[in-house]
C-alpha cells in the first residue's frame, strides 16, 4: 500500500487567504552543489530496496527498519537511490534531471546538516520525514514512467509532461518540481507522520529549522544547472532565469502553507471533510503548476530547447 494520499476529488480550490500573495513565478528550490562534508568512513551499504518495502508513515524509533526508526543509514540509502535515478536522466539530458538534481543536492546538504546532532530537536524523526517525503516523489515518477497516469497527482503530471515535451527552460522545470513536491506532497507527508510528539508538543520548530539550511545553499545548485544543463539558468537579465531573491521569499512561505494544510487535514472531523481538504490542496497545487507552465514555457515558433539540449550533450 502506498504511504501517500491519492485524492482525486474534483472541484474549485477554496484556498482563500492561505494562497493569497503567493507569486508562482518565483517558485524555485533552495538546494546546493556541495556533497556531504568532512571525510569519514563510508557507512555500511543499505540499498533503498531494503528499507522501502517496509516504509510507512508511522515513526517507531525501535523498529528494525532504518527509515521507520529514522536512522542516518536511511538518509544514506535515500541519497543512493536519488543518485541511481538521477544519473541516467543526466546522461540522456532528460529535462526531468533538473528537479532530480535539485532534490539530490538538497538531501546531500541535509545529510551534512545532521552531522550536528543539536541542529534539530528530534533528528531521527526528521530523518524519517526525509524518507517518507522522498517516497512521494519516487512514487510519482514511477507511476508516470509506467504509464499509470491516473495515479500521478495533477501537479506532478504537469511537471513531468512539460519535461517530457521539452517545452521550458531549466528554471521552469525546477519551479514545477518544487511546486509539486512542496505545495502538493508536503501537506500529506506532514499529516501522515504526525505534527506533534508523543507528549503532545508541536514539531513545528523542527519544520521551521529546515528553512535555515535551505536558505544557505541555493547558489551552488544554480551554478551546476547552468554549467551542465542550461546556461540560461543563471542569466539574471533573462526572464527565464532563476530569481535568487525570490527563492527565499517563496520557499519558507510554501512550507508554512504546507504545515497549515497538514493541520487542516488532521483537524478534519471525518473522512468527507478530509477529502474536501485534500481536494483543495490538489487543486491549488495544480493551478499553480498551470500558471508556472504558461508563464515560463518557451514562446512557440520563437524559442525551443534545441540550444539547451545541444549544450547539455556536451557539458551534461
């Protein structure tokens, strides 16, 4: 059974004030080029296939499953799985490689961050969240590639279709990926794993701490995308470039909305009410994806991905 929601309830988003003031054009991911830091002995190998079958949203520190227990070995396994998926995308200059790279670099920086055991109040729980969150992305990709399009959340379908059709620059692929993963996936992840500790206190402080390491690692990723895949990614004078100022304005805002939507899911009094909240989340994320796709796509008959793809074939 999948660990995540597959809400397919239709209807118009009632996001209201939660969604007001969000500028879709600046939706980008805060990540970095750097690999895990100081030299250390390689950890014992744990493949994703070893931990994934038993991965559920329940957190149990005493579990034999590294991801359910939130052990660092699980983070290492997630990184290996991300690399396994990213490498062939990069080799093929697949436009889906942009978000795959950004997520890989983000998780590598997270792995660096937890070298400090005091950074989070409950590192093991955040490790567990890291694995569950990644699983949502992996499942969306796997369903899309296997042709199970009805199983793919609409926001993800828009992002992957745009990548497959090569209709936008790297900055657009990046924006669509982060929208789908944060605006759509994260509320369901948070609601599934729990918003409070066993003693009833909120886990919000650790949620907010994620913004701290995201806020300091973006430039390396943008430089890598420009060097390997699309040289326009760091051209500040072009409308298709990544807005580095907007990065830190939009990411924490979207993560805050995700937390509040998770609260809405948890507070729903019954299954029908929860389905309505879920449909609202789905509709809003999809509407943002549509806006991003329209506003960042290449101009028909004027622009194309040809230059980007030729550059990638040499540098990627």
